[in-house]
C-alpha cells in the first residue's frame, strides 16, 4: 500500500533559474500554493515563497517537559510520603527539596519528546516521500517547482507554469504519478 499525496498538483520543470524564480514569486491563481522547489544547487530567496506547514515539535517538547516536571514532583513527594521521615517538625511533602528532581525530569523528558517529535514530523523511518516521484533531472541540470492545488485548479496551475516557461508539467496526486 503506497502513500498518496493528499491533494492534487503539478510539477513543472525549468531549464533556467530565472524562469523558476519568476514562477515561484509570481501571482498564482487562487487555491494554488508552492509546496516545494527542486534545484541542483542552493538558491537564495525561494524559502519565503513556500507554503510551510506548522511544526508539531514544540508541542511534543511542551508535553514531554510537563510530564517530566509532574513526574519529578510525583516521584519526590511520593517517596517522601512512603518513607515518612519527620525532622524537626518540618512538613513531609514540602515542594522546595523536589524542585531539582522536577527540573531534571522536565529536561530529560523534554529532550526525549523533542527527539520523538522530530522523528514523527520527518516521517522517519523513511518509507516514501509524500510528494512527487523522484525526477533525476532536478539533481543534474533542471529546476523544478511543485504547485499544490485541488483537483479543480490543476488546469489553472498547468497554464500558470507553462506561461512562465516550464519545459514540462506533470500532474501528481490521485490522478497523476505521485
């Protein structure tokens, strides 16, 4: 069972960098977004025009840190209540001595959950990239742009890329090669 792209789209191939930059920076039709750009060399100024999705990693870090802090306090206070050692009339479950344990738990579980969040958001272990199929010309001498759009905007996206000088435009998604 292969993973499919959740939306339709097109991939345009360009021979020159100027044409690619014009297509990425130009006014696109409604419902068409730049999902990714494929280049054989690093290109400055393209990242600002991509449609990034929000990263879930900070949420993973927050949940891990919160769980570690609660777990650290629970460990310290629970141990103090089980091994009840009263010294000089001080309270058994005072929070001050357990702040260090809670901080250590916060850092430890925050780091572990951050690593797991990175693995989840990067879709590791790698199985199949959810975008267009690999095209070797993008690593040799051609530039490519992946425009994501709904099924009804595919023709408008194709015309947009061809109007900016695309050599070839391939559909991806449910009806294409993706």
